C-alpha cells in the first residue's frame, strides 16, 4: 500500500473510532433523555462517519488499486501533489467542522470554511484520479 | 473467500434489503413513527450494509497480518461480527420502542446497543491497524553474490 493510502486509511480508522464513540454517546443520551451539550456533536457524528470514515477509506483504497499511471509508458502516479492536497484539505475540513460545534459566533462562522475545504478536497482528488481511470492491458495489471 | 468474510458480506446484503424496505415504507406513508424510522433506516443502511460490507472486504483484501495468521485473529473477527450485529439489531428494536413508549427495558437495550457497536468499531480498528502497511522491501542480496 503506498504511503498516501496508508495515511488515508489510517486516518479513516481514527474517524471510525471517534464517529462511533460520538454515536454511542448520543444513543446513550437519547436513552436516558439527556438533552445537553453533546447534541451539538450530531453534525460532527454524521460528517466524521460519512466523509472521515467512509469517503476517506474509499479515497485511500482507490489511490492504491486504480491503474497506477495515466499512460501505459509511465509507471508513476501522476499529480500526487493534488492527492496529498486533497488529504490535507479533507482532514482540515473535518477538524474545522468539529471546532464549529463549539458555542459562540466565531465558531459557528467556521462552518462555511469547513464546507469549502471539503469541496476543494474532492475536486483535488477527482483531478488526481481522473487520468488514472483508463483501460489496463493484462501485462500492466493493477498497481501495488 | 473465508467464512468470516462471507458471513460479513452476506449479512450486509440482508441489511441492504431490509434498509431499502424500511425506506420504501417511509416513502409510502407518513406516521408518528416516521422520524425515528428514518434514523433506523439511515443506520441499517450505513452501519448494517456499508460499514459491514467494508469490514468484510477489508478483512479479506487488506495486506496480510503475517504469513501464519494472514487475517489476524479470526476469533476477534467473529466477536466484531457478533457485537456489531447484536448492537445494531438491539438499536433497531429499542429506539422506535423508546420513542413511541418510553420504558426501562428499551432504555437498557439502547445503552447496551451503544456499547456493543462502539466496542465492535474499536476492535475492528485494533485488528486492521497493523494490516495497513506498505509493500515488503525486496529481500537483501547476499554479500557473496
Ligand atoms: C457509518 C456509520 C454511521 C453513519 C453514516 C451515521 C449517520 C447518521 C445520520 C445521517 C444521522 C441523522 C442525523 C440527523 O438527524 O440530523 C445519525 C444520527 C444518529 N446516530 Fe449515526 N451514523 C453512523 C453510525 C452510528 C453508530 C455506530 C451509532 C451508535 C453507536 C450512531 C448513533 C446515532 C444517534 C444516537 C443519532 C441521533 C439519533 C436521534 O436523533 O435520536 N450512529 N447518524
């Protein structure tokens, strides 16, 4: 598994831990009728599991197993900077979203920034992966 | 495909069917139970189907743990399977029950369900973490060669 895939996949596993933990805490609170501050974390629960866990894992695995190069003559993944930028902005977006759950005007105003970073992340990622989606001859096989 | 993997994937397919049936029910009729059934539908779909499918495929396809134990500790794999599904099924029953008619049994079931699912998720991460690794370095050439 290449280095960036390991970063994507390991980070996604961390979000699985945290997202499930928040979900478990919310379920417990619902059970005992607690309506406190924990419910501010509901959007964080959803985003961390949908984007931090599911999407990030898929991004890491796709980076690993899609045809490696954009053209049969080269053996390198193209535009890897874009893929790294996508990793960075996705995770910054998820952290900013968590900050935005805190009380106060300043924190609330961070939400659009989180959305913009998430959008940028998937744009970077699509731009990286697009040229790699092509027919592969048998001799080339899938990438390691 | 090992038995554990097949069990994860077949169970995930069962949840896919179940979640889409609940969705169809939700599309066709609005009742007092609609908000809580929507939550049930989301989690049947995202935990029962997608997360469980990912668990099964990851156990199967990720780089091997070691030559002797390619998929790590399979017993822990079965515990993850049991906890995730027991937890989810408990939630599917107890959450609507609690919402419509709050009672102590439903409360207890929800709490146990929360614990089981969180532990399943954490055990999965613990099992998979060492399997997220790079390719093996090529064997070192002997000096004599
Ligand atoms: C991949 C996994 C998961 C995804 C994508 C997910 C997604 C969601 C979504 C979309 C909602 C609805 C948010 C809303 O109404 O605005 C939600 C709510 C919730 N989730 Fe999850 N969830 C996941 C796993 C879990 C787990 C494992 C637990 C518990 C252990 C959990 C507990 C909850 C609770 C308690 C709520 C709020 C219910 C309420 O309003 O009473 N979730 N989740």
